[in-house]
C-alpha cells in the first residue's frame, strides 16, 4: 500500500493566504506536484465544491477539507500548519492545522479506512498537541503514520473518551462503553422497560463519507460516555457500514441523526424520538445533541422517526406549520397536479397507441368496436383496429378522471381524507358542465375548504365517528357542487370555451410567442410550481386535441421538449468543460442524459441548486428557443410524458428532436460561458493568488 503522506506534502508555519480558497488551492497544488493528481484545477474544483456544502472546520483550530476526485491518482494526505490562521467555519475560530484528504473516485476500502482513521485521530487532544509541537516535516509524517497504526502520540496520555472512540475505529458501529452490538444491551438489561442508564443510538453520514462521518461518531460517543449514557453509533461512510443490531435499536430511548445525506434504512428507527442535525453539529456540539436526545426520550410530544411509508405525511405536517394562505394554496394545487399526472400519463399514452394502431378515425367507432367485437369477431380493419379501439377507450376513460382527480386531491391536500369525495364530485360536476380543469381547480378548492371548515365543528361524541365518513362528505359535496351548478360552473365553462378557441386559433407569430412563454416557464424552476403550472396547463388540454384541433397537442409537445432541455444541457456542459464542474456534478451529468431524454426536468436540479444564477438563466434561454421552434414547426405530442421514448406519439418527430438539440446546445454553451467569464469575485480572487509549490 502506498504511503498516504510524505514530507513533500507537508507545510510548516507557512502563510498560505487569508482565505479558505487559497489554502485549499495551495494544498491541491502540492498533491499535483507530487504526481498524485493529474491536474490542479479539477482537484481544487471538487474540494471547493465539497467545502461549499459544509464548512470543514472543527473545534480545536483544525480543518479537514476533503473530496473524492477523478483527478486524484492515489489516496493522499497533504498537511499545513498555518501562520496566520485561516477561518474554515468552526464556531471556536480560525484553524492552524489543516489536513487535506484527497481520495480517488475508486479508492479501495483499505485506504478509505486509513483516511477515516486519521480524521478520527484529529479529535484527540494529545495528537493535535503533538502536531503543533512538531519541529520538522519528518516528525509530522511520523506522527501521522503512528496515528494510522494506532500508536499513541509521544509524551501524552490518551484520554478515556479517546480510548473509547479508538475502540471502534474502522468498524461500522461505536458505543460509549467499549462494547459493540447486542453485548451492550445484554450488559445493561433485556432491552424492555430497563431502569439502568439511558440508551441512545445514532447514525452519522456526510456526502463524502471520509472524515466528518467518523469524527461526528467519535465526538458523540465521547460526549455520551461523559454523560453516563450508553450510545451506539452506526457510521454510514465510504469505508463501509455495519448496521446497528436490531436489539440495540429496539432498546434505545431515542435516536440521533447527525447526517447531511439520507439515512439508509431509516425505517429501522420508526417510532423513536429523534434529534436530526447536520453531521458537523455532531462534531461541534456533541454534548448538546446527547442532552437533546435525552430530553426527547422523556417528552411524549417529541418528534419521532416516521413509520415506513409515512415520511411524506410527516414532512407535510411539519411544513404546514406557519404557512400563509399563498403557500397553502400552492401546496394544494401541486398536490392535485401530482396525483392527476398518473391518470393522464397512462391515458395519454394509451390514446396515442390507439391512434397508432387504429388511425385517427378510431375516435368515431371505438365504442361500437369495443362493445360489439372480440378476438373471435374482429371488426373491419382486423386486429389492429380492434386493439386500437380497446387502447383508445381505456385511455379515454383514464383521461376522464383528469378533472375529478385534480379536484379530489386538491381537496385532499386541504382537508385530508374527508375532502376526497367532495372534491371528486365537484370535479365531475365541472367536467359535466364543460368547465374543464379551471372548474376542477375551483371546485377542488371549494370542496377542500368547506370540508376543512366542517371538520372544525364541535359535535357530540356520538356523532364524531360519523363526521369523516358521512357528515363531512355529504355537506361538503352539497355546498361545493351546488355552487358549481348554481353559480360558478356556467361562467367558468364560458371562460374555458373562449380560452380553447383562442388557443386553437393561434398560428404564426402568436404561436411562437406562446411557445417562448411555455419554454421559459418549464425551465424557470425545474419541476417547481411554475414548471408544474405550465405542465398542468398542457396536460389539462390534451384530451381536447383532435385531428381537426391540434393546438392542445402542439402545446403538449412544446412543454415536453422545453422540459427536456435543462438536464440534457447540463449533461452536455459537463462534457464540454468538465473542469468547471465538481465530481458530484460530473456524475450527475452522466445520469442527466437519461433523465433529460425521459423528460424529467428535475435532472438539472443538482446543478441549479449549486449555481442557480448561471444555470437557471441559461436553461430558460435554451427552453425559450426550443419552445419557439416546436410551435413554429407545428410539432405535436399526444403523450403527456416519456420524452423521446414516446416518439410514436409525436408528430413531426424530426423537428421535435432538432428543436431539443438546438435548445440543449444553446443552454450548454451559455452555462459554460457564464461559469468561465461570470465567476464570483471570490473565485477571481483565488485565481489571482499565485500557488507556491
């Protein structure tokens, strides 16, 4: 195994600038200069991207910038003892001991365990004191090698807490008593109704899984031991994870999640009181987290890990607190759209297949063919016509749920289950009166708010059981659907008819303008409310399309094509100039090819989240171009989803593809240009500081 650190990778008492960027760049240069990285820029970009996610400073004047990078050729440590210190984001002030951990994309488990072990050693006061007292680079290398080999630092006693932490080094689980797994449970009881010390479990995880994951685990273990608490920790890091014993979890009074990523197997902790915080807090404030977990264990109203399948419900309940009316309205509309889409997606594709097999005339004969024919009695046109009629009819029936489902689940978002039936009924009334999806939205909101209001009534105990299943659905249906019939349905139907007529008459320049607007909306927030409004607008009109009125199909094609541009463009941009993107972004770029081709705009979200001021404007530019081209060339889509994979449902598919390619190229070039020449001032400052090697 190659040596992780050499004297050439050590800087002692040097001034490496006054910013985090300059220090990281300098250490990246050191790694490249020793032949352990193929380029400085790629390594720096990946390390800097990691630093921007979570500051790597920890208490005690220490910082551990780290990353995985395709530029790294072998696992490496670079160390600097700074003078003056530089602020790496630790709460107790700037850092003078900097360890830069650079791991290759495919680092082996042995190296990853050594890197993790070093990170754990840095919370030991004797080790850091020895590093500060070292007089030569050779001494630093010797100290680090000793830490990796579990040798104690010279002239220093190991603290009890450190010993407890070291006991679990390299394993997937740690505890505060030196025991592991179920043995700790056996030592303190049978795990049920115990009267001994409080028992906690924890999971630590960070995006890279090399340093913070293990340091947080050790810090929590040490703090728990000091508090007299039995704490078992599962580290979900790069060097592997050993899941906590189910018996240990069952016996725990509470759970701590010190994580920056999703907890793997969260359902194992369902029902336990939980303290959730970023992994860095597990390093900075482990004692506070332990005390908070102990308090949560005694609090019957404490937040708990939701049962498997209930995460969305728990997140929604938390999000509802403090919402103003605009947020509630937006949430209700998006809920309705999200539940409506499966009806439309399946129905739209089936209708398209029906047209493919039976021709456009299948709309006139589908009912008779389905009812009067079968495999033994095929209609004129044979098997293709029969299957086309069946598929068209199934799709049409599915599309018939579009407005009721939209209204029903808008009401559900407002009033929970008692709102579903009144919402569906109000949506059905809207469809009957020709009010379309606009009527469905209004009817769903009415049904939801009426059901919610009725649900607040104080009624006798004997009547409470009937409220959600009889009283609320009955009264809310009468009020909401009655208002739709008597007052609102007619005007909304008139507005819908006028809107459909206007859209059907759009040609030439006006159609291109609509395409630009829809393209901008699809790329503005990449799956957010504005994107969903444009998509819902297109999907809601899809069923009104026909051979004589193809405007709704053109709108659907425009929305789908524009929505494919951002992820495809980000994928292309990572190929055009990979140095501008972090390792994580380059990996996301590989997946974005398929996501974009499938019309999943959310594939560009990781890029937009990291750099919204460049990615979103560039995406909107390409989306507007694609939208304009698809409308100008009269491209149609009878399918509401699927991207290029539903080519059979797309009219003028060649121009559909060319429009997407044009928008993708424009957005990719714009992103690259903005990242090169519209960089933040901090980045410009980094470039201006010469890196000494």
